[in-house]
């Protein structure tokens, strides 16, 4: 059936009214009002503000949200101003210059869900009568194309996203089809339980949000009826549908979408004898997605008190496929059905039809339709963004520095060069501000660009001194400060970098710089040439003379020394082992037996041997690892672990108290870790081990990652562990995590990791880096891979290799399930849904990046630590907000209701109401966008 006139008329009304204004009283600096709202009238002059007549919320001008020099304020033509037109449409800000112009909304909470809405009404503001088409981006990700088809109609773009930072940018991108402009911009915080399809990698773009069945088709429901200021557009079709309503309060206590009562008090039901509600539409290809996919959310409530002999029962089908068991509603209860996985097809028909047993037709109260918004593009590293923003503000840079500095790559800021490594945010590696009219001193923020390799500040008017902090930029190779007005001397740190050849400094044409010749030379360059040449010769002569004298004396007094300078292995010492260069306590084997009460209590067993419980003389409890005769780890591995543990110290590495090398006996004495291994708590089957919450697991992951980061970055020389796994992560009474077992560790050359090679491939099956197994050359990225497996073990509670029935690795197992968009399908069920869904998504994503097959695509441990800390922050915020913990799942054959559990655990359509709910496994998904809206039948 073709779309009816009655259906199209309300849809046109939808296009006209979809963005009735809302907002919050806000100041440009504070950004948020008391409700967390941001409401901006783009084009409102100066610092003006006003209260919207409908919502009673305040709008402010966009000054403070965008660069002062960006765009121009314009008023729409008077012929398009009508009484019912919201005031925020009376003016616009247009952007004739630059490819990208961006608004920045600040003071947000990183990792929270927000609704972002932009509104546009052309109104012939420029007098040209040219309707523009341009793109809209949210941060560095494409949002949608704005196509203004009628001068007097409002166009609205709305997205629901998880914001990764404490700000979000809305950018208008000129695609060459007209000048971008904007009328209003709004942001509303949402509860984390809303719209579970939204996560850090995926947002939703609203196509339509309908309130079905209201008597007044001009009555838009939004704030304050909807405290989250979603806009519910009225829709009804008198030729096809009958409207029913109630004035009684609908019980929305367990409605995880919190649909306003005013919306749920009205519904539609079919007029004809077929007792069927139908909604049809054809998808509209999008410029960036020719086959768009959709999510649909349908809201139900029984508004009529049915007699005992009446029954309302119905099925829901999409394109002829039944989505669920028959649905029954509870009087004045609230139910919802939605798809977790997007659905794609060439056209769509949703049919809600009464069952054979039903005496009444089906009903539908409200409908929301969304398409997917990919959020997979990485923005520039937040530290670099902060530094460049400060630099831009300090020097009033007039270049078109708008939006993200590096992304998308085609819109990177002028005069910047960035590095783009797969799986991690871009970093700024070159800044060229030569001849840019810079005034004042050198900004300390340049020293915050830790990936910077080339900094050119030449031919400006910079004054003051050169900052020594620039010498701490580890990758900086070229620093050009020539042609300025700098004064003073070259700092010692930079002189040292010049001397060792790691930095090339250009500082000519600074008349007040280095006026004292010696102040710009390394220390050794201050001496005259004779001293340069003579001093080393004198030193060498003295050293040789002393060495020859000692040699002769030693040879005369102890002739046997030259023949045998190695002490017998069975020699026992109680002090530090100076022959091994060790500075830790050395125990005799008799002392080991006394400490362990003759090896009475075994704590565990590893490849090296058994671990025993022990107590020192002062009562300190320790763990004693004694090498067994069957161990394949010999003196080499033992001495490697002792030497490593005596020189590394970090709160997340197990501390070595002492060692024993007494003849054939070898033992290591560690600090005692009362809670055993991570393996015991996750997949070890220890019934006495406590079940770790997701928050505890994340904390363990962060602490373990910090320990590995220290090995890679804080040790000199750096270390590769080579056997990172759940059994080598130990927990103390406070469940603090520490990395253990360094017998297989290797030092590496930080400048050339490929130089590390081994004769034997070592590690543990399931945790080993496949690239290392192929090449035989471990790198720090080998540890990153193993840690990624540990992280997947924490998420899933599964071992690294499973047999069900065939052998499958945990990485493949997780990838298969996440490819269907189902995070709950991989989460350890023992956590009982007690976690933030976005934190879980982010952790799984980090783990999969760590376990990329090619090591070049894996992040380093510093990036892993930062990302996991963000995960932990999300989880802590989730735990602190009790109102966000009511999620739902469950199965029932007939009645709908609701359980306060967790997000649905399969790829299913979910229905919930005030006392039961059901799930039916089906990939019910995407529902497309259309210019004239879905047709009712």
C-alpha cells in the first residue's frame, strides 16, 4: 500500500517541528546549567540570552563556544518568521571561510552518554536563495549530511553518543555544495541505562521519535514532560488507525527508557478487520553509507482495563519474520521491544498483528528509529590537543585551526604533521610556526607534545629565554629558534642533547642570545684545545701505571689467582653475593629449611618448582620458591631472576627479599601475596577464591599494566617479561596486583628492539605472541600481546584456550561474539551484570587491539595504562550512580514484565514491562530513514 496523505501530512509536520528549542541556563565559560544542559542560539549577538517560551529554558549566544573570528551572524528573511517559529531559528551563524568550523561543548563527564542536537533553518538569510548541502561531524566522526531542501523548513540532526573526553566538538564541513550554517545547538545528558546499543565505538543517529495517537497533532512532548528533553513528535492516521488514551498514571517505575507519561498515555490501534498495525518504509542511501542499517525501539502500554473474557495478544513481524513469542501487556504497565544488532534490508515492513486467540487488536504507543553512527575514528591524543589549544590561544593563531588537530587526516591543521599508528590516537610530530607573527615568550605547552620531532618557531618576535623543558622531549630532533628576539643562554639540558648528537638546534639571528660565548657551549667546549688533548693523555698514563703496579703485586702474592678466579659453586655465603654483583640477602639452605618449617606447607607449584609458606625471624610472612630437580630452569634462569629483582623496584612488581644458592640448592624468597594468583580467582577453579567484581578486575588490570609499563619504560636497560599470564599476576590482601616470575625476562635495546633474539622460544601456550613464535625475536609488543590475553581472561572468565568441542583460542572466541555486537555474550556471567556496559566494551576493545596479529598495530603499555584508567573511571562512575543500575533481561512465554538485572545477554529482540520480560533470539535490526516518513497501514 502506498503512503497515505494522512500519514504524510503529520510527517511534514514532523520535519517542521522536530527541533523545538530547549536548553539550560548556562554561562559560556561554565557551559552546563544546573541540569547539565547546554543550549546555544547560534547567531545570537554578543552575550545575549533569553528564556524559551515553550520549555522555559534559557538559550545563550554561541560566543565562547567557537572562535571569535569564525563565521558571521545573520538574520533570516522576515518572510519566514511566523508566530509559532521558535526564536532560536530567527538567526544563524554561517561559515563562508574554511573547510571545517567547530563548536566545542565543555565541562562534560568523560565516558557518559549524551544527546547532541543541531538545528538548521535557512530562511534565505544571505538573500541568495541557494539551498546548501554540507556535512556534520561529531568530533572526528561523520554524523550526517545536512540537506536543506526548503527555505522555511527546520532540519534537525540528533545523535546519542558516549563522549570519550570531557568535551565534544560539533563541526560543520564545507563539501563544496553551499555555505554551511547553523541555527541552534543543544546537548543533554542521558542516563547510562538508556539506549544500550550506544557505546564508545558506536552511536545512534535519530531518524524519527514518534508519539502515537495524541488528539492534538501540534502537541510536541519534550522538556519538562521529558526531563531529558527528547522531542516526541505527534503522529496519527485517522484513515488507518484509531487513537486510544487514558488519564491514569502509567506505571513507568521499571521503564529503562523513561518514556514520558504523556507519551505512554496515548496509543494507536488498527481500524480495519485485519486487526493489524503496519509501518512501512524504504531506506534512503547516505553519502557515507549506501546501505544504511537501523535500530527500532517500540514502546507499549495497555491503556484499557480489559474484562475477563477479553484478550489482547499480538505478534511482531519484520519483513515477514516473526520476532517473538506472542505478547501480552499488563494494564498500565510499560513494555519495550528493541533490537540489539542493526538490521539491513532493501525495504521494510513492520507488522503488529493480533494472534488467533486475541479478541482485541494490537496497540503501539511510541516508536523510535535510529541509524548507526560509527565512532571508531580516533581523535588526536588528548594531551596533544590540550597543548595545541593552549598554544593557539596564547599566540592568537589566525590559521584555520578548528576541530581536532590531526583527524580526519584530510582535515589536519595547517602547519602540523601527525603520526597515524593503527589502534592508537594520532600524535603530533611536527609543528611549523615559522613566520607566523608569534609574540611573547615560548609557551611551556610545547614541552607537552611528547611525540614532537620537529619544532620550527623561526622568524617570529619571540622574547625571553629558551625553555630547558624542551630538552625533555624524547623524540625532538630539530629545534629552530632562529630569527627571534630571545635572550640569555642555551640551557644545560639542551646543550647536553646537542653534545650527544640527539638534537639539532638553530638559534642564529637572536641578537641578545649567547652574548657570553661560553654560555652557549657544552661544559667540555669551554676548555682550550691543549687541555682537551692533554688531559686524556695524562689520565691514560696514570691509569696504565696503576694497573701495571697492581698486576705485578697481585701476581707475586697470589700466583694461583690467575689460574682459577672463579669460586666453587658449593661455597656458602651469608652476606651479599659480591661475586654475582648482587645486593640482596643471601640465605643458606639450612635457613631456608628453618624459615619454611622443613618445607611443611606448599602454596603452589610452577615451572621452577614448589612454593612454600615461610616466616622470617621477625615474623614476616614470605613465599619461598625452591628449584626442583625436574625443573628445566637452571642456573642461568635463576641468576637472571635474582639479578633482575635486585635492581627493579615498583609497587606492581613482586619484591625479592633474598635468595639461596647453596651448592645444588637454589631458592628465591619473595614477599608473601596472600590471595594467590589471578588465575585462582578467574579460571583456576579455587572454590575458596572470592569472585572478583568488574571493578576489582579492572583495578587489577590497571596495576598489572603499570608493572609492565615500568619494565618497558622505567628500567635501564628495559626488560621484556616474556611470560605474562594470569598465573604470574599475584594478589595481596588488598587485591593489589603485582607481576611475578622474571626468570625468562630479557633486556633489550630501546633504540632497536629487533636486536633481541633468543635461541629458544619461551612462554605459555595461549598467551604467546604469534609474531614472536615466527621470528624468535621478542619485543615489548610481545608482552603487550600476552597482556591482551590476560585482559580477555578478566572480561570473560575463560581460559586462554578452550575446548568446546574443538580447541579455540580466547581471542577468536571473543571476536566471533563481538562481531555480532553482543558484549554481554562474552562477559563472565559470575559478575551477574554488575558492570558498566561502556567500560566493558572499552576493555574488550583494548584487549583486541593488544592482541592484533601484527605487533606494529598494537599499542604500547603506556597507552594501555591510560586507556584502562579511563575504563576504571567509567566503572567507578557507574558504581556511584545507583539510578543507572536498573537494567533488564529475562525470558517469558506470554506475559511481559521486567527484571532488574542487566543488559540483554543475546542478540535478541527484548520486551520488558512492569512484571516480566521475554527475549527471542533474532537479529532484528536496522530500520531505515525516509524523507516522508514511514507509512501507516
